[in-house]
C-alpha cells in the first residue's frame, strides 16, 4: 500500500515531479476505493496491482512479482485482472509506461534515453519501437509535435 508518511514529508521525494506523481497516485487510489463496488473483494487486489505498477514503473515488472506482491496465484491474478479491467496485465503495464513517457516527453527536458529508463525500458531501441507502435510516432517526433 501507500507509504503515507510521504504525504507530509517533502524531503522524501527526489524532486517536485516525483512528489506530484506520488500525490496523483494517492488521489487516484482514494477515488478508486471510493467508487469501487467491492473493495473487500477482487477489486482490492486490482488496486494493489495498479499501485505496484505505478510505483515500480522504472523496474522490470513480471506477473510473478505482482502475484507474490498480492499473494495470489499468477494465473488467477491474470484472469481477474482481465475480467475486472477488460485488459491483459501486460497491455495495462505497456499502456501505463507509454502514458508516463508521453507525460515526460511533454513536461520535461529529459533526453529520450532518460525517459525510456524512467518508464522501464532497458534500451532506447525497444522504447522507440513500443512508443511508435502505440502512438504512431517515434518519441522525438511526438515531443516536437506538442
């Protein structure tokens, strides 16, 4: 779950962008819990998985890691995630990564390689491929068009 002490300690964040992202995540989770039909059931696991993905976006994220994090069988987690979100877990992770990349490309001066790393890509080439597949543009063209 969320490390709530970070809400009151600005020194716990590397920069304002990280603090903003943390606050945004906390807000999204509050609203997700507020409007969830069954917070005690399956949706609770989905919220935890989404939090983990957001907080660890720069890392390699696997189904096994996620299932261990929420203490569920990997196959079961994959099925319930698809049923609740109507997305495959892998597709959701890719969507979050590309969304974060777009945000960084528009709102920062990070180099493309830095954006790729912050979004969990080990190589710029794989980042460029995934970004272009999802958006139809390479990251540099996307940034210049904004």
